C-alpha cells in the first residue's frame, strides 16, 4: 500500500504541475503513509499480543490513508477526461493512462489486505504480489531455512556438460510430478532420442539396476515422483 500511495501521489503531482488549481486539489498523504509503514515494521518484530494489536491498528490507519488517496486519484482521472483539468494534453493523457492502470491494482491490494488483516484470509482471489510486475508469484522452497522468492519459475533442461538445451517460463508454478514426461518428450523431439532409459514399474518393485543399460533415477522426494496409470511411479 505504501508503494501505491507513493505512485498515485507522484502522478497527481505531475497533473497539478500542468493543470494548476483547477478541479480537485491534491492533498499529499505520502508522509503519513510512510510513517504507518514504519509503524507496521516495528510492530511486526513484537511477537506478543500487544505487538499484534499495534500492527493491526497501524494497518487499519494505512488502509484508511490508501483508500483516500485512491479516491482522490479517481477524481483526478475523471476531471482529466471531462477537461476540468486543462494543460499539456500529452502530459495529461499519459497521467490518466497511468492512473487508470494503477488504481485497480491499489484497490486489489486494499482488498487482500482487508481480507488478511481483518478476516485472516491469506489466499484472496486475484492475489497481487507486486503492483509493478503483476505477473509476479511467490516461490516457496518448502524448507524453513529457505527464504521465499518472488518472480516466475523457469524450467531449464540441460544435457551433458551442463549445456542448456531448453527453457520455459511457467505461467503458474507446476507441481514437480508433472514435469518429467514433458521434459522427456521435449528432449526426444529435439534430439531424436532420450538420454537414458525410463520404465514404468509398480511401487513394490525395487529400483532397477543397470544391467548393461544406462539407468537414471528420478531425483526428488518420493511423493513428487509422477504417477503412472497402473499406480506405479516413473523410475529409470
């Protein structure tokens, strides 16, 4: 929310510099928002019930500030469209485009913050991680000592000597168990053959041994191995 207030205020300042005092007057609430963000950061370090109450109070105040700034930005956009605010058309048109793009994102952040802080819902619909890169996702490693990362998951396939043969930016983070078959098919399509031999066997069978063939084993936890139609797992 702090970023949303900062960006919307910056755009409205540009409009005011061009249009002057016509229409809605800008009220700069960026300093108040910054103070509330700092208050939330300080309260988050206090694990007691008192600290949680302080953080909730600061969040509610920040929600109020952000809502007011968003409402003001809507008025600026409408007044630019109705030619209440006049001036350099190029600057005003660009500012309106930026406002119309950013306002829904800030509103989504307001919605998901209310859901999380007031209702305890950490998975609201259309969750937004970044107002600047809306496609960004949270990438969790699944281990306590590994910090969360943000971005998009990239699937990279390598041949011998770590030569990259294929890559793919995943729209959504896939389960590990869904990747193996597609990777093998991509490798066969590209090189005409698989690098190793893969077989389907029931879970009750022990891992295959070489027996003169090159054998590969699927790395990763047992639960992540892709399943077969007969209830077994892919092994090599």
